[in-house]
C-alpha cells in the first residue's frame, strides 16, 4: 500500500505585518567632514504590540530618507510601549554642502534635519 500526502500547511501562529513606526526625535550632528561617517539617531516609538525590526534608507547624493519599520502581529501580543534610540550610520563620501535627512513617519509629517558637509 502506498500513501502519498498532498501539501497542505496550516499556520497556527500569529500573522505579522510590516508597519512604519513612529519616530519622536531625530538627532544628527550640525557638521561633518565629507570623508567621515554620519551617525543619525532616531528615537523610535513601538507599542500597541509593534516591535522594531530595522531602519530602511533611500540615499541620494545630498539627502537620505529614513524609515523605521517594525512588525505588528494580528493577535497574541502583549502591549508594551517602548521608546528607544536607534542609530543608523551613513558611510562617506558626502558631497560638500548641505545634506538633508528626512524621516518618514507614516501618517505624520516627516522629521527633517540638515547637516553641513565640509
């Protein structure tokens, strides 16, 4: 007798969705050298069952757009509100002049900072 199983998988764990997390504060130095790295600190707010996973960057020659992303399970979580600083490093080179940092906050207006590159 030969038995064959046809693939059927049941996922009994919670389903998670990637969401844009709120950022309360953006810290960046006022000036940097064009050959130095740029460390940007985002104060990320997670809660309502959301957990921080990563910061994504879309970089251009004179700007960067940062987005803090997290997971949001549909069910089975404990609601803990956390406010955590998260550092994101941008590697040189930078073009001398003004470098603009924008932080996407979903439905809220973006946070913006400028750094003078020397």
